[in-house]
């Protein structure tokens, strides 16, 4: 997208969905409205750095893609960006084909089964007392300070505490995990590009360096943890993986490291952004917030509407394994298609009054967690953590007011919120 003023309406010619600036500026939904009514699919042309891609912005199109992993593969990566050099796509540092999220059936199904029991409804529900204790403690401290940065002081700490506990990490490890998560998933944002000189920040090379450094540092950390678990098992997910087998074969160290890498990233970043984006949304819709205060039984349905509205994971990519088509648009073997969740979650063909934030919306069949084989493993934890957070906010704060502008992540992959200053009483 060009740097047209925010007051000037977008045109189709201006839209480039590979540009994080548009998402940082909060104009993505404006672009999706224009794209969704096209007769076929929208094509983002290639650049010198990466290949082009087709965009799926209609609910039915995303269903067609998600339900056919035998045609649309995850193993060449899940982000919109794909380098021209095939070696960069399948290289050892990419994780493509090695993590659950970048793996196709049947191995995907077998690997997922190893830890499914830790994410069942019963297993999730057992965490409620601990999550509520963590949440109350953070909110009481926030209240004593009269507020602060909601992202750094509250939203980032709740899911991080949970996933770190599940992995058996120590509380003192959490700040490092927060830092490295930002470097890996926020690599394109200058705020997190601390490994490059200041004058280079904001460039594609800075993003690449930041992501690589974050990944290397994360692997170094988990390699040490893995060696500890091999010597002394604990009641945690890493110990389960150490003892796991697939068809008689133990998981390799590489398998376990990529598994740990994925769990720490997915287990905290997306829920953090759903919480922060949810609070922004409620502050922008005071009538909905007032209705929640009057009837707190609406919190679960409000959480679902927040997930639809915010769509914390902005997209997932697939690559066609054969010549095919979606909605009449021919797609050639090897071409990339991108499923845009904020777009499909406001598809008027599925959601009545799709552009209205309605905390009583029912049904609410949003795809914020995806659908099919890759439906988010941690969806139950995200819902529980969000429900508890908003219940406890309503229980102890008479008012929550913004004390400065929210700062969003420069990314087309996550609907990230970096900072959210608020006052509370």
C-alpha cells in the first residue's frame, strides 16, 4: 500500500497485503472490503524479495482450502512471504515441515496426538483456579498503580505464565521468553530489531536478521532445557515429548526443539493480542462495555465476538500441490494462497451485520482459531484466559480509560498490540 493519508479511501491498485504498514495503520479491513467483492481472487504480485500470492477473503473459500490438506499444503510455510530461492523455504532454520503448524497429515495427526491430552476441555478447566489467581494478582497490582501499559503489565503475562508452566520453565525465564517471542513473531517491527544498527531498522534485511537471531536464541535456550529433562523428567510437556514415540521411533531432539519453539510462541503471543485487542474494542464500544457490566453472564459470548472482531492471527498460508481452483479462480501447482481471517470473520454472507460489534451474537462461527486439521490446539486455553481476564476486570475496575494511543505491531501476520496505556479506578 502506498502512503496515502488515512482520510483518503483506498483503491484496489494501492492494496498490497504483503505490507505490514497497512495493518499497523489499522486499514486492513478497509482493504478486505474492496477485495471480497471481486469476482475471483485478489493477486498480490511478486517483489524482488518474494513470490506473489492469491488472497482468500470469503468464508466459503477458506473452508474449501482448510478442509483439503491433500491439495493445499502447510509444509512450505504458513506466512504470506515466500522467498524465490527454494533452498530458503526448506532450509533447516525455517521449521517448515518440522512443526505441527507446518506439517501435513498423516505425520501432523500422529504428532498432535502426543500432547492432545494436555489440551482437552477437562485439562483446560483444571487450570482455572491457577489462571484466576495469576490474573487477580496482576490486576490488583495494576489497580494499585492506577493503571499502566496493559500489554506489558497484564495481557502479556497471563498466557506466558500458563504456557511456561506447562513447559516446566521457571518464572524467571518468562521475561526472556517474552523478549524472544517478540523478536521471532514481531521481526518486521523496528522496535524489536535490536540486533541491527539503528539506521538499518525497518528494512527487510533487519527483519530477517531479527527473526533468525530470535530463533537461534530460542533454540539455544530450549536445547539446555531438553538436556535437563533427559536427565530428570518432570510433570511437563517437554518431558512427555522426551518419552514419546511415533510408530516405535523416539522423537529426535530436533522434533522436540521445534515442538517447544512452536508451543512457546503460539501459547502466549496470540492470546496476548486477543486480550489487548479485546480491551481496545470494548473501550471503542462503550455501550457493549456497559452491557457487560450489567450482565456478566455475557462475558463468554463477548469473548467469542472479540475473537471474531480482532482475529489475532491475521493469516495462514498454504501452497497448492496440484493445479486446482477456488471459487472459479485457477490456481497453479506451487502457487501460494493466503487465508485472511479478519476478512472471513466479517463476511456478510455468513455474519449478519458483520461490521457491527455485537457481544450477544449467536451463532458466531468465526474462524479466529482456524478450522480443520490445524484448528488451534490452544483454543480452550485462550478462551479460558480471556474469560477470566474480562470477568476480573469487570469485578474490580469501575472505570478503564485510555491514557494514550495504542501502538500496533508492524505485521501482516499478527494483529499485534505492542503498547496500550490505560488508567483504572
